[in-house]
């Protein structure tokens, strides 16, 4: 299988790193020199990477094309490219299936939501609608969740927008520890290990439900109970849900 990426940015690079750590059988991956530094790095690292001089050449040489440009760039360039007979996996958040189909005349199109940790071959990957080839590729790189109704998939686009704010919790807590006199390395290690352990525990116990994890993590009148109560009082979680709603609205258009 020959893969091609239109746009060699953050998410394309994460997928490519994941692919080369996996046992997915591929012959070549065709990319362009946009972005130049990332393309250079990938080419230097992996012999199966080939840099093409333009987007159409990538499409012509590959059988599966990932669209990994931003929405404004996608809107600008897709009309002028020919994808006939190719499998197209679009990662472009806010170009919906209808618009995509009007720009790309290929029968085999789906959208997917990989996230940068795909480079470690972990985490969920949403595919919508079901697509055999996308599933074959992504199941080597994480947990595939197939969604057939596009409207439902928009909810996952909304939840996928919580990466930066999640990491900001790490960041704020680390800075708080440093301000209290802890060494930065010690604070960083502590916070990374704390959230790694919590995430791993949540994954192992997911079947008991997150309600139960919340209640099991609180001693009556204890410290966890105090923080949860204080955050609820300032409507921390309501604000989080409001942000999810606001992001979702971008997809409903
Ligand atoms: N990052 C994520 O976590 C994530 C997750 C899921 C989906 N997505 C989606 O994936 C898409 C890309 O996101 P990203 O974070 O990877 O963005 P990014 O890092 O900005 O990558 C976009 C790439 O497109 C290139 N580009 C610009 N104009 C181009 C053109 N005319 N032809 C070919 N390539 C061109 C840019 O090159 P230059 O730097 O040279 O301009 C850049 O390398 C977005 O639609 C986003 O919604 C991202």
C-alpha cells in the first residue's frame, strides 16, 4: 500500500511516526515539502518517505490519501485536485462530508479524528463513516471507534478539542508546586506520574463507570471532596460543558 499526505504538519507527522512504529505493511509514504522542516525530518528518518513536488503528484502515486491541511487551505486547494479512484481519509475538522464530496469526486471517502498521541500508537481514533481501509490502517495505531452518523461524530470533534486545556492542568499544577519552592524537575515528574497513574487507573476501571471513580476518590470531608466541591461551586464543570457545546456548534453549520 502506498500512502500520501496532503499537508505535512503536526497530525500528519504524528501518524507517520506511529505507522513506522507499527507493523502496517506499506511500500512508500508520499508527502510534500509543506511543512519544509517536518518533511526534511521525516525524510531523514525514514527511507520509505518520498517528497513530491506538488499535491497532485502525491495523489497520483498513492492509493490512500490523507487530507491533513487546515480547513481554509482545504477549501482553497481541494477543488483543483483530482482524486479519482483513490481512498480519501480527511482529517480536516470543519469541512463536512457533504462539502468534501462536492469537492472530491471519489466514492471512497471518510473522515477520521486521530490525535497527536497516535505517534505512540495509543488512544482513540474516530472514523466516520465506516471505511475498511481506514480501519485497517488506524487499527494498528490505536483504538478505532467507528461512527456512521456524521452528526454524532461532531461530538467527538468537540471532545477532541480538550487536549490543550487538559495539559494546562498539568502546567498550572507544576507551576504552583514550583512557586511553593519545589524543584521544577521534581514538580514535573510528580505531575506527569500523578496523571499517568490516574489515567491508567481510569482505563483499567472504566467498566465500573466514572461516577464510581469520582465517589471512590473522596474520603468523606477529606481533601479531594473539598477540591471537588470548590470547583463545582465556581461551575468549573458547567463551564467545561459549555465549551464543548460551543465547539460543537462549529460543526453543526
Ligand atoms: N493537530 C491535531 O491534533 C489534529 C487532530 C485531528 C485533526 N486535525 C486536523 O488536521 C488538519 C491539520 O492539522 P495540523 O494540526 O496538522 O496543522 P498544521 O500543523 O498547521 O499542518 C498543516 C500543514 O499544511 C501545510 N500546507 C499549507 N498549505 C498547503 C498547501 N497548499 N498544500 C499542501 N500543504 C499545505 C502546512 O505547510 P506550511 O507550514 O508550509 O504552511 C502544514 O504543514 C486540520 O484540518 C485539523 O483540523 C488536527
